[in-house]
C-alpha cells in the first residue's frame, strides 16, 4: 500500500463551498547552469467545515479522488508566526 503524501501550502482562494485552492512553491536549481527557478503548483483541497481563510498555511494529504480536480483533504491549519 502506498504512503499518502503530506504537503504544506498557502491558501490563495476560499470562494468555493468546501473547497480551497492551495499554492505550493518549490525552488528548483538547474543541474548544469545552476539557475534557480520558482515552481508554483496549485491544489484543490477539500475543506469540509470551511474554516480556512486566505493567507493561512495549511497541511493537506492526498486521498482518493473526491471530484474531477480535487484529490486532497485538509488536515490542519499550521500556526507558524
């Protein structure tokens, strides 16, 4: 059985019902030219209670597909300050 991946990201939209859009940023360095790139990826995350707000740092995990684009579920809101 595969281990479910846990990720951390920032909420950029909470306009949908029970769904938030989370952006995860990664810094990638080119192996030959050593230039750094910022790679952004957006995830549609299931938020059952609509508790997260824009700007919150959240932890989410991959689950079975909930809808066409949504395959992640909110675990908790991180308190990083």
